[in-house]
């Protein structure tokens, strides 16, 4: 297997429309519509508005991993559906799993570094510094802070999810 590149080679392509049309991806993991504890307690949705979800994909060109969120709203007057796509570069499946636990749908959209974004048929690179990998230990600490209000039993389930991060 090719070495994982960070971030993906798409960062070398300034034309985001071209990125969307020409990049090819392999599905690694489907996180579905929401993130939940093993007992089905929902921690957060994985999309904004009406429907959507998150996936981890691998670039067929360079092996890079991208965590993606897709959000759609269904127009109430029979107009075209609207959507947002956000592609967040990650260094490992563990990092992706931890970010998926930590971030609600708005937080992922507000990823602070430059990233690929689609809004309906408009594709562009957001403003921001070049992406930096997150430290998994820091992410685990933040997850424990964010969900510190859970009861003891649910905290145990959360720890189970944390320890299983990165397993395929
Ligand atoms: Zn790539």
C-alpha cells in the first residue's frame, strides 16, 4: 500500500471545480447520519438541515484520507435541493474517528484550516492556513471535556468508543 500523504495532492490543485471532477476516492468508512454511543445514545448529528452524513474516504491518487460531511436541505417549494460538502484532511483513521466523535455538524463545517467546500454546484477552497494534523491524545482530552456531563455508565461507553478509534 502507498504511504499516506498529508494533506491530499488535491491541495496542489487550485481550481476546486477540477478537484471535484477529476479526483477519485475509495470509501473507507461510513459514519452515517449521526454519532452515537454503543447503547444508541446520540451524541450529535453528522449533518445540518434535513439529511446528510459523514464518510472517511481514501484518495486513489495519493492515498490521503479525507473526512467528509454532506448536508442537504430540501426546498419546500419544489426548487432544487441545496447542499454543502466539506472535505477535511486527516492523517489516520484514528484521527478521523476521534474528530467524528468530537465535532458536531457545525464544528466540522467551521474547520479552521483551508479546505475544499462545495455549495450547490459551486466548488471552492476556503480561506485559512494550511491544515495541520491533530494530536490524537489532545482530541481524546477534548472529547472527555465536551462530554463530561454524561453519567458514569455512558462515560464508560464513551471510553470504549475512544479506545476503538482507528479500528476498521
Ligand atoms: Zn490525493
